């Protein structure tokens, strides 16, 4: 399946899930992270619990890029997950945060805790600015930011 079709179908599936039933997590994921996936109508927020600065640190970012990250955090706090999922789409048809699920999470940078995360987690990237992205996963209302990607180089 071509990448843009896969991305569109994944975004549509996430949007349908957001407007209807909740996704159910595996027992392994529930044991690792606790609780349910959350309400897709609730506002999202950024959590840095698993952030890995050895890949890229905020100190590498320029002041205008840091301001962009602050705007990103405010935007996340004002958006519902169903709207974040809808911001995805095929190449050239994304808007806002540009939700893009990772087709192959094995290409993510090295992280000492990566093997502890459930393989059932959906890893994705969100747009911070024209070029900058962040990578992570969702649990409940939280987006767990794991990797910064200043130049959109992690997952092209």
C-alpha cells in the first residue's frame, strides 16, 4: 500500500475511533502505563516523562524555535484528540499539528527505555513549526513527547 494511502487510512481510522468508541489498550500496556486510553473529546497536553534529551536537547533549539514549541504546547492544551487525529491525512493534505502515525517505529532513535514500551503503542509525529516535529505516543489525554526533531529528520 502506498505511504500516502496508508497515512490517509490511518488518520481516517483514528478520526472514526475518536468520534465513536474508545480504543482499548492491551493488558501489557495497561500494566505498564495504567488506566484507560482516555476520552478523545478531552483536551490534550504534553508530558515530558519519557523525553530523551540525548537524542536532541532543547538547548539545541534557537529562541524562535523555543517560542514555537511554547505555541505548540498551548495549541495542544486547546485541542481535543479527535481534532488532532483529523489534522493528519495524506501527503500535502495535513493541517495544524499534522498528526502522522509512524509506519515503522523501529526507525526511531536509540532510547534506553524503548524496549519497555508496549509494542501496541501508536507512535506518531506532530508538527511544531514548518520544519520542527516532535515524536511520541498517547496515553489518556497526554502526548508523551519522547524525541525532539528540529529539522524533521527522524522520520521522513
